[in-house]
């Protein structure tokens, strides 16, 4: 079992409140991702679950047992850090089995657990190597293996892939997802990378200034964000936001608002449309826009566009057939109206 409960948990450093009355239930066996900008409290929350930071107020329960005052080693949680923190003078096998050795586990049992973990991670052929002989991805697998041999109830990952290059990050995302399916152990994973969050998590908790803005399945948060912050944090490029036209707004601004929200609710003060829901059309249809920059990525192109009266650039993600468009090109823009979101003055979604 690996159920984690947080009830009205608070944490401050001096006069700064970094975790503010957080309530959270993590189901046994789920893969929960904490995501948010730097300084939002997600890593502090993970360290509180691990026992590396104290809890100022509220309660932490692991499988129904209050864990606030339980030593980190006795909580049944194993943490994998951003830095691999391997002992350079020990082999892979010795690194993976060190915690078992310190716990008094016999050599034969220790070796067997290390071998089983290595097989799961597909690093059985590396057990005799030293850390300096490993790639970054291999070192991270060893760090994960060191956690696996402890047979924890909960795995805690603190941005474990941030030191890897892009290709290795993709491979390790696949491997961690596979590992979760095979082990069935609860995993709580911290990242600032919304791609990792969207592709790996059973659920996502979006943190902002010490609070959870929204908790739910990845696609639910993407398609039905609770507020402007969640809508803006998830998705690349960022969601396009257009303010309700003021009395002195340009005709183009007014026309765009009418296309975005043809029947806008009275509370709507900002419209949001994702880049993939902003279609590029021939000039003379939709609203006129000028391409400021075009990023042609092969299968898709991301166009950054200037629209008269809109302060920020708008972004459109289109298919590869638009690869001929370049900076300076004039195009039309037509939003997919049924996919447009609307937010009120407080940033809450009203559509």
C-alpha cells in the first residue's frame, strides 16, 4: 500500500509562507505529478512527504499512519533526486545495495535484490562498473535502482530528468512510465516541465504560490482549466489571451473578439485560444495578421503573429503545409470558436 494524505499542511521559511493549507489525497498505485513554476512550493512539498523538511502545521498520513514525526528512513518512502549522488568509489551494485547493507541485510539477499532491480531497469550488465564509466541516463537508472531495492511504499522523484539531454529525457520518460506499470507502486513526481507532466502523470497537481490551483487528469486540466493560470501553464506555445475590447479598441481587435466569443457571457474579460485552435487562412478571411516569426519544425509550424490592437503576439500551430510562410507574410486568422475559453476579472474560467 502507498496511500498518501495531506491535510491542511503548512510550511514557512521565516516570514515567507511557501505551503499554504494544502489538502491532497494520493491514491495507492497512482502516478501523481507536481508541476508549477520555480518557487511555487512543489519541491518543498515533496521534501515534506519524504521527511527532509518539517511540517509546521497540518498532518501527513502514509497508509493511514500519521508520519509527521516519523524518521525519513522509516516512512516507507524512497526519494530520487535531480543529482544522481552516487558514491564514486563504489560499483553500480555497491551503490544500489548500500542502503540494504546499512540496514543489516545479508550479502546474499542484498545481491539478489540488487540483481532483480537491475533486471527491471535493464542495467544488469552495468553492475560491475564505476559511476564515472556511465552515461547520464545510466547514472539516473542506478539512482532509481537504489530506491527500488528498498521496496518503498512511495517513490518520490524531484526533477530526476532535468540533467539529461532532450533525447535521453524522452527515453527516461518512457522507462519511468514502464517502471510504474510493472511495479504498481505509488509515485509522486516533481517537474517544471509541462510535457513531462502531461505525458507521465495519472493526475497532475498544478502548484502556484504554495497552493494547488487544480488537480486532475492531464487532458482534463488542458481542456478544462479551472483558471487562467492553469490554462497558461499547460501547453506549448502558451495559450493566446485576448482582452475584451475597450471603447477605443481597433476594429481588428473587435472583430477578433467577435470570432472568439460570438456570444460572450457578461463576466468574460479575457478569451483564451490555444495555438492549435487558431487557424491560418488566406488574407481577406478571418482577421488580418502579420507573421513576425515562423518556426518550421517539419510536421508542424509555429507562427508568431502580430494583430492590430493586440499588445502580445498571437501563436498558431499549423501543419507542415504552411512551411512557405515566413516573417512579413500577411495572413488571416480564424479561431475554432467551440474550443475558446473565457475568463473573468479574477482569472476564473467562465466558459
